[in-house]
C-alpha cells in the first residue's frame, strides 16, 4: 500500500513544492497527502493548492497540545511527516505518535549553525560571517530539542571567500532540491505497513 506524507511548512514552500512534484511525477503509490502550516496565507499553500494538495492551517494554540493535528493526520492516514521550513515547535504528542517518522531539513552542516532562532537566511548569514569554507544541508529525525535529533544524511557545498549569504543560500537550496525527495523516498521504503 502507498504511504502518505504530510508536509509541515511555515513560509515560502519551495521544498514542499519540489517534494510534491517529485512524487507526482513518479506516479507511484507514495505521495504527499496534505500540507499543514502554523501560518495563514503563506506561499506554501498557493504552491500546494496549484498541485491539488489539501492545505490546512492550524492556529498557534492548537499546536500546543497537538491533539487536533494528530486527529488531522489520522484522518489523512499519514504515515510519515516531513518538515520543510517549519518554524514552530512540534508538540510532544506528535513525536510520541510518530517515533522516528518525523524528519527535518536544516540548511547547514549540523551541529554547526543550528538551534533555536537559526533558520533560513540567518543561517547563511552566520556561515558567511564565520568565514566558513563549506556549508550544506542536514536531514535528521526530530526530537524534543531543536536540531539535535539523529542525523540521517548530510550534503556539502563549498563557500567561496567572496560569497554573500544569498550566494550560499542558492547553493544550499540546490542541494535541498536534489536530495530531500530522494531521502524521503528511501525512508518511506523502509516503513513496514
Ligand atoms: C530551507 O532552506 C530549509 O532548510 C530551512 O528553511 C528553508 C525553507 O525554504 N529550514 C530551516 O532553517 C529550519 N531550521 P522553503 O520554504 O522555500 O522550502
């Protein structure tokens, strides 16, 4: 039986769109069943709706307990949860209901440049300011602490002396688009149904 993925996202949603398209183009049984956000009117909703994926907004208060999210995921028979630019805390109820089945992508080589408040362009800015010579992407399971879950995979790219944060962002995004869908696909294949 095909496996259903839920994507949690808070903003632009280029990764979400890329993942949705990847599975749609494969035409297999696995795919993205819904996109959930903690913000209203975000770009990710437009991107997902264009691809006929249901989008659901869950308010901040409701994320605190997680009960409503859990019910929603059960309604859509979600097997696996993918964070793609999701900036709220994942409630413990979800972590317990989906052990080793919630993953995140972070735009640096963790443990470097991770932790609360480190997201998106802030990460690339910090990488450039620190004079790093490489950056990349970390895909990991999530746990109760920001950016401290078990690492599944890392992918690297160079950072050149004259790079701006924007230059690094472009290179890191390219790595995300290339690898995140494939890692998800591999992990889905490992789930016994
Ligand atoms: C991505 O680069 C992702 O790695 C990062 O946010 C961006 C979202 O872009 N996530 C974090 O920083 C998490 N700490 P997108 O909305 O266009 O996919």
